[in-house]
C-alpha cells in the first residue's frame, strides 16, 4: 500500500516537514511512503495551461497520486488558511480527478496553541469538494516548536498520536479497497 505525502511548507526548518519526516520513519514494508518533492516547483495554476499544455511536473504529480492508495498532508497555517503552495498543488489536482475517494489524513503543526486547526478545517472543505475521503480526526500539533528537535518530532504523546493517525489511514485504505477493488492503483 502506497501513501503519497505532501508538505505545505517550503521552509528549510519547517515544523511540518519535521512531522512528515517522523511519519516516514514509522512506515514499514509492505507500506511505502513517497514524499512529494518541493511543491514550490509547480507553476501557478492556470486553466489555459492545463487545457493546452499540461506541464510535465504536474502530469508526474497526478501520476504519483493515481498510483497511491492514500494521501498524508502536513500543512502550516498561514492567515487562518493553508499555504498558497499547497492550495496551488490542489488546484492542479482538481482536474486530474485522481484524488476521488482516496483516504486523506491531515496534520498541522504550529507554534500557536491552536495547532493549525483552521488550516486543517480549510483543507477539509477543499479536499471534500474534490471528492477525497478526509479522515475525521487529523493530527493537531500545538506549540510545535517545543515538540520538534533536529528535524524530527520528539514529543512522545504526539508521536503516539501520529502512530494512531497512520493506523487510521491504513484502516481507511483497507476499507476503501474492500468497498471498491478497482480503487487499488
Ligand atoms: C505569513 C504568516 C502567517 C501566519 N499565520 C498563522 C496563523 O494564522 N495561525 C497560526 O497558527 N500560525 C500562523 N503563522 C505561524 C506559522 O504557523 C509558523 O510560521 C509555522 O512554523 C509555519 O509552519 P512550518 O514551520 O512548517 O514552516 C503564520 C506565519 C506566517 C509567516
């Protein structure tokens, strides 16, 4: 079972990238996780370009999503929403349709006590309208600067919550496959 992971932050010292790194540490065969490289490489979404000359980098992203059983997203919260880079990537993914019915687990890390709740709520709405199956319980990581060290999550209760989230994602992928074997990539 393959999971594609997206990080909404481009920052080198990103808390969300650290959380995603810790998530990849927890994957064991037969599970595979591929972290999508730097979403900042995608051009800004333009419907004319999509229609006439789809960039290869977008086609590759769509193909990787199509070959995945589910998505894991780590989002920063900027001005009470998700980041522009992540929204831009999702705009390119609307037209491909590969996300339909795929289980999606959301995580957000923020230095604030709100833990990125508004970014996850915002993303839930967008992903749901795209037809994704967003897991009801995502992972909120408030005061994340205290919980990350050397590019990894170090806070034990948060690591336990991360394991629970990945278990939920695994269950959702298994249930989706059982309901519709055609969904398997
Ligand atoms: C322009 C900007 C807007 C921000 N808005 C919010 C916000 O609305 N809510 C919040 O919790 N944090 C906000 N923050 C703080 C980010 O959560 C913080 O910079 C976080 O570390 C970004 O994620 P990253 O570490 O993965 O890059 C904002 C930061 C910036 C630079």
